[in-house]
C-alpha cells in the first residue's frame, strides 16, 4: 500500500485530496496546523483505517515514521484575507516548510509535488498565461508575501530536483471552487454566495472588468493526481480557461441564488491581478487532462453545499482562532 503525506490536509483543497487518495487505496497521513484549516473538512475520514492525522506546523521539523511514497505539500494560507493577516507565516510555510518537506522526501525517497499558484504570474502582462511566462510581481507589495513564497517554493523544488535528483512535480493552480471553501475567507466566489445568503449587497472591488477563470475542485484534483503520476518535473497550469469578468460573475450568482441584492463597488486592492486565464496546452498534451465540470453545474453544487450549512456558519468571523498565535512570529 502506498503511503502518502498530504500537508494542509484540513483545508479546502487538501481535504479533497485526502478523499481522493484514500479512495485510490493509499494510506494517507494528513498534516495541518489548523491556522486556516478546519477539522470539520476531514472528520468523515477519521474512522477510516487508512487515514491518520497529525496536528503539526511544517515550518518546524517534520518527522513521519515508516515508508513514504508521495508527499503533497499543500499547506499555505491561500486567500488574501488570510495571508495579509499572517504574512510572515505565509512566507515561512513557502520557504522553511517546503525545505523541511523536501528534506523528508529526500530521506524517504518519496515523490514530491508542491501546490504553486497562478499568483506566480502576478498582474500578468501576457494573456492567457503560459508556464513559460515569468510573471509581473511586486515583491514588496502587500501580496508579495504570497506571490514570492510560491515563487521561492518553485525555485527550491527545482533545485532539489536538479541537485539531488529528487522526483518533483509543480502544479500551478488557478482559481478553484467547490464544497468546503470557507464562506468568509475573502475569495470572490464564497464571498458572493455568503453575501447572497445573508441578504447583503454583493461587493465588487474595482469596476468589475477584471477577469477570473474558475475550476471546479473535482477537476482540479484529477489534474493534480495525473501530474503526480506523470514523469514531468516542470510547472503545469491546472485550471479552467473559461474566463469571466467579476461583474458578469456577480450577475451569475444573483441568478443562481434567486436573490435581489444590488452590486456595490469598492476600491481595487493594490496589485490585484486584472486578468487571470490559464493556458492549459501542457496539461492537455502531457496529462490528457482538461476540465469537465461546467461552471453552471459546479456553482449549483457549491451553492447547495453552502445552503446546507448551519446558519451560524454564515456568520463565522473570518479571523481564524489561531491567527493571533502566528502573528507573534
């Protein structure tokens, strides 16, 4: 039986990866420090004989007894509301956390994959974004803590691949959505749905002309799984190239929820990308992958999930209980 370590396992994406790898017959060792993760995302897996959970911060030394075949490093704050509150921890998990896990992969002779992001392209001057584009990033801006953490993460991963011959993979993830997102994590999709469910106006930052490309989580997990099992060590974009403006997206949410909220506009945050659309040519050619779930279907599933939550979850504070501890770093 393959033994697989997944970091950030209690997060939105990490929990779905845990589901997939347990389903594929792996023994999954889940790890999370629960700054932004939530045990409710993986509680259904806790009784499973091939699932175990470690409450641990990967910026500290990581020890896992026994063999390891795969390491999926998905630990990191991933939304602006999170990484702007804990920028130092965001940098540390991208740098020290990745270094610790690469060292573990080398000792265990495990294949290693990192969750990079479309944010490595910054506010792009090339559209759509190909893997060859080096990006347009402000390293000292407020978003730099996340963008540069991910760019460093890619660099040290390639260094271990080239210097130590470690088997490594890099997935550049574009905007993803689905069940288990935190309603109040600041990302546009849960923000819009949360506002609609609470009867609040939908807030657009900027004039709404900026674009995003939304990929349903099941499609993303399939792409990650295929990349991990491939023999391709360089970055691969995984996302949905179906591009939409934020204004059009707000209109879709109002139609989906059947609410009658108006849209209000606020100032666009510094360095917020104006365009975001993946070129997935490599994913198609190398992995035989492309997204299958249409946005209309994925949004309906996601909306049904949010509607099923207890009412108090709609009003949970976006300040996670553990943030204050990590602000001291």
